C-alpha cells in the first residue's frame, strides 16, 4: 500500500486502525481519538496524546449536550 496512505507508524499490527474504526462504526471524534493514541509512540509522542485528549474533550461535550437535548424533549421544555 502507498506509504502516504499507510505510513510506517500504522504498519506491523494485525489490524489497520482504519479497519478498526470502520468495524466499530466510530464517528469522527472517536476515530481520531483511536488514531492518535495508536500512533503516538511511533510518531509525535505526547503531542498526539494531547490531540487525542482534545478530541475526547469535544466528544464528552457533544455527548453531554446530546443528553440534555434528550431530557428537554422528554420533559417538553428547556432546562
């Protein structure tokens, strides 16, 4: 496979990161969290962990707002 598409930091595992993300039907935030955690040792170290953290924080906010929206719908108003 082309190295630009499948660089060295993703080679050598039994499953490709993209296949894992697809298999578990992960969304954009979830997929990026997995991607940055998996590659951090071979690529950018703590920088990639910080990126994963950034996406995780975005995902947490998204999930919290989604929960609030669902509660509002059930009670018929705004909280």
